[in-house]
């Protein structure tokens, strides 16, 4: 009992609520969103290309939504925007079931992409607000695990119950967002969290034009975003190119790919906590180096794998790098962001989602022209090159801090 009390006391109650809510929302979402293409093919007369365009519009809208959501949350408070984003996501998920009009489905997908990145950016910023700096890496790591936990349990539970991909799951996901929004509204009011900044803080709160000036002049942020684009290119949609390669080149490729995705998910669930605890003894940049090197090693492993054992080992190594990198990216952005602009900086990080487009597109292009081994080796190089940008950003931030110290 004492151990659980220590765990509860280690973080703000709202942080615990966001973690728990993330698990349950992702659990229902994993029983609906991955099956959206199947649902639309069954309920509409849309072609596969049209369905792909509708679904792909969400992530593209999300690139802008993360930045916009961060700016708005800094100006108007976290709570209002977070609650609004969850209600809009509920509308979007319900909308996929109640309409078959192509234009409405497209707008629905854009709404889901915008609202989803609003919530992701603002919830990370709120967690940062409520957590001491030395504990933020652990919080971001736990958030990443909560997402994976929901996505690991959801598909299996949905398949067992026979409801995965049904229209009812989209309704259930919508209901979960509404319930989660209600809980957050109550507890945020109870603890006085996520309101407008205090009057003395508002005086120092920059306007939109000032925010843009700060962002455009922050070379460290630019370097971190560019490094993030490269890393997201490598890990963001890795499954797209990997599935194509094993399907065409390996006997039983479909079964192998399913096994690799399970290995990825369960490696995160089993090793996230111990690896995160172990990594806390090192600086953020060293964690980034270790993560990028492991990810590159995993890609090299894919390039030279010939059977199931080699692919599984390569996936474990790749996933270890992923475990280190994702929370470290958040923590590095947090480290350079002014407190009154934390949401804006997290939002700027969402531009690294460009890698979710570049990965499948560039990877598919290299795969079709040069083959899988070359594609995996190129991805390994990109993971290592990202360290050049992160190193440059680290140096620029250190230089900026020294200049401030001299002025003081």
C-alpha cells in the first residue's frame, strides 16, 4: 500500500488522470481507427484511392493543428482547449458512422486530425506545467507507454469480443472522449488547473506576433525540429515499408509482419519502465545518441535479415531505440521552451510529423528502385544524421544560455 501511495504522490493527480484516460481512450480508438478504411469500403462507394485520401487528410491537418493548438493554449489556457479538442474528436468519430458523403467524411477526417493534435500538444504542455523539470522525462515516457498499452490491449480485446472495426466501436470511442472530457473538466476545476495565466503572468505573456518572432529566431528549436523530421521519417511509419518488404520477399511475410508488430508493442510494455529508469542517469543528449544508434542498428538488422529470428531480434533492437527517443524528444523541447510558451514550442515540434509522410513516400520510392536492404540502410543513415541536428541545437541553446548569463 505504501508503494502505491508513493507512486500517487510522485505526480500531480491531473497527470495521473491524463495517463489513465489515455489508456482507455487509446484502447477504444485502437478498436476503431485502424479499421476505418474497411468501414468506409463497406459503407460507401468510395474507391481505395479516395478512402486513402480521406484518411491521409487527418495527419496532414495534424501538422498544422499541433502548432496552432500550442499557441492557443498559451494564450487562452490549457483546460478550455483540451476539453474542446476532446469534444470535437467525439464528434469526428461519431461522424464516420452517421455520414457517407465524401466531402463530409473528408471534413470529418480533417477535424479528427486537428482535434487529435490539439489534445496531444496541450496535454503534454499541461503535464509539463504540473511536473518538476527533473521528472518530466519519466512522465513523457509513461505517457508513451500508456498509448502503447491501450493499442496493445485494444485490438486483442476487440477481436475476442468480436466488435473490432464495427460501427459501434466508433460510437464507443466518441462516448469515451465525452466521459474523459467530463472527468477532466471536474478535476481541473477542483484543483484549479489549466485556467488562464495569473494576471502577473499575463503581463509577460507574448502575443502571436511576438511568439512567431521568438520561434523564428530560436535556432535550437529549428535544429530539434529538423532532427525530429528525420527520426519520425525512420520510426513514424516504419511499418508501411517493412510490411511491403516482408510481404514480397519473405515466405509467410504477412504472419511475420503481424509477429513483428506484436514484438514491437510488447517490447515497449515490458521494457519501457526499466529502460527509462536506467536512462535517467545520463544526459538527454546521451539518451538521444543511444536511441538513434539502436534504431540505426535495428534498420541494419532488417537489411540483412533472412528469416524470422533475425527480423525479431532486429525489431527488439529498433524498439529499444524508439523507447529512448520518443520521450527524449519531448524532454529536449521542454528544456529549451520558455515557461509561458511551452505549448507553442510543443506545437512547433508537431512539424516533425512531416516525417510520417516522408517515411512511407521516400521509403517506398527507394524500395521500388533499389530494394529493401538499401532502403533500410538509408533509414539507418538518416537516424544517425539526425544526431548532427540535435547536437547543433544543443550547442546553440548552450550558447544562448551563456549570453543570457553575461547580460545578467
